[in-house]
C-alpha cells in the first residue's frame, strides 16, 4: 500500500482542521442557511436594524448584553441584512472555534487530543445549529475557548515576560466575554473556584492580578448595569420559562452531544445518561492516575455554570436554557477526551469511533428531519398566508412576540396584529393575557374583515384558551401545521 506523501505528515494538523472547517461551511451553505428564519433570529434582525443608540436601549430591555448586536449591526451595514448574511457572522465564529479548541486541547493534553476535540466540535449537532443562528452563541463559545486557553497558560507558563502577555490577553478576552453574554460570569466563577483549591499551581502575586482583572471588569460593566436597572424593563419581551428540574440537566448533556431530536429519540438518549455516568465513575475508579489539573479544571468549568444556573433558576427566576450554557460545551468534550485517554488503546479507539459515528448521524437527522423540535417554519407559514389571505382578511399572531418572523416574511395585503393586542409604538411590556378582555379585543380585531387567520406558536399559557374561543364563536375553515407547535387556523367571521 502506497504511503501518503511527506507533506501530508508535515501539514497533517492544518489539513485536518481545514477539512473540518470545509465540512461545517458546506453544511451551512447547503442546509442550515436555507432554513426558515426563527423567532430569536427575527428579533436579532429587528433589533440590529436600528441605530447603535437605539440598539443599546432595546437590548437593555432584553436579557442580553450588547456586543454581538452592535457587531451584527455593522456587519449588516456593509454586507446587507438578509438571513444568510446574518447567519454568516455566526459561522465566522464557529469556524474560528475549530482551531481555537484544537490549541486548547493540545495545551491541556496533546496534539491528538486537540484534533479530536476539534472534530467533536465540528460534528456537534448543537454547535452546528447555533453556528448557523443569528444569535451570539457561536461568538460566546469562541470567547470562552480563548478564555480557557489563556487561563491554562497562566499557570503552565513560567517565563515572567510571556506571562505578562497572557495576563493582558486573559483580561482582554474577559472584557469581551462580559459584553457577549451574562453567563460569562459563570466562567469567571469557575476559574475562581479552581484557583482557590489549586493555589499551588499559580505564582505568587497571581491573586492580586486576578482581583485586578475582576475589578476592571466590574467597573467596565457597571455603566451598562446601571442603565439596565435605570430602565427597569428588562425581559419585557422574553418568553416565560419554567423552573428547571434534574431532567433539564440530563437534556443539556444530551443536546450538547446529540443536538435536538424528536421526543422518543431524546427520551432514549436521556435514559442512557445514568448508565454513562456510572460507566464514567467506574473508569475513574479503575484508573491508577489521578486526574490532571487540566482535567479537574475542565470538570469545574463544566459543572459550575450548570449548577449556578440551576440554583439561580430555582431560587430567583427561571433562566436555565441549554443555549445559555453553551460555555460548558467545550469543557464537556475535553472531559470526554480525558476519560477516553484512561481507557486501554483498543477500547479508546472503539469509543472514539462510536461517538463520532453517532454524533454525525444525529447531526444529519437534526439537519434534514422535518420533525426537529427547534425548527420553526415561519417562512412556509407566511408564504401560505401571502398566497391565500386577502385584503378583506386579518392575520392574528400569538404569542405577540412571534410577530417578528412573520413581519420579516409577510408582504401581503392583509392586516397584521397580535393577541393579546400589543401596540409596539408605546413604551412598556407586552400586555398580559386577560380572558375578561378577550371578547373586546377580538371584536376590535375582527371588525370590517371577512376571514381571520390565527397563527399560534410559542405557547405562553393561553394558546389553548385562544383557540377554544375562536372555535366556539366562529366557523373554523382550516387548520394547517408547518412545524412543531406552529399551527395556522382560518375562521369565517361574516358572510
């Protein structure tokens, strides 16, 4: 058998990383970028279509920090505000994350570990989904990987001059991180806990430097926090979330590895987690080696953000979402690598191949299946409305915040409104649903119209009462489903 050319060995890493990047770009161009705009993406496009000052005002009333939205604003100024263009910005950070996690894995373990970490990230259904969404999550992932890389460099580098450069880069990336997502602070807490229990790894005087970085970050974020609190309207337009349970934690791990699958597949995957956890502990017990400091750090960086999000959600306000916890995804992959490295070579190779095969399979199911839970086919729904709704009809959207993707696609002659009625020209939150005022609101909406088209999605607790009200007061002519929980109803108002 003929050996590969010499340059293959010389540039093996470059060729491998290039192949991974080509793979995710191909998936983006031919599959993910062609999918319908989703609610969160529509909100991003709407928010960033304003002036920078207005963007600050809008984001301060939401649950995010403004860096990504400002970047997207200027990205659109130069490249246009289409769906594919907006998703391309997220793809840029996804692409950058591939070599970034390679260098992180190489620094923590070795070159092969870095390559396998990059492979897992490139075939990750979860990362491919959010690497093609017009939101900040791929940027968040890239920043977190860099942050972890420079944190490890701080205690693995002895040279004082080089450490000074790493301290500067660590602080700079931290500054970017706190303006990328609020959950970045969980990464800082993870590192603080690791430092407290592993002070001997660091040099004398590092505590003061960590403290100085935290003080700078607090000073930098304080004007933004003051502005947010001064407005007093944060999360006026955010969906209602339920308090998390332990099932949500298992779901998070499952989604990080296998993406978003239909219920019965996800149930099987989640039910396997207790067995995998036991298998992992068994492997650690059998291992004669004490976990390295790098592995202990990745375990800390994996568990602490989830624990903090769970505690805050249980005590104060529900905010546990797997996408918010994407900062725990790179540590999870590196923890898996650390565990596999403790197995006998044949077992290690077997489980590495099995994991890759399963993840690739789940990636393509997520990409091509019409039943993927996170797909929102607003484009097809509005295309149908454009073709069938007339100037004598009215289109009602609920929950009210789902008006954004409908507005983006719909260019027909029917009027668009929401239930509950939401006048966005007035400052303030979305009006709550009130069964007592529903008849009056419906009467306002339906006057002078022949038919009403009711598009229901993102159930906020009143979807069924709305549907029942229309079913019992008007003649239903049609019901049509476009994706999971995205349903269109047509009602005859008058003859």
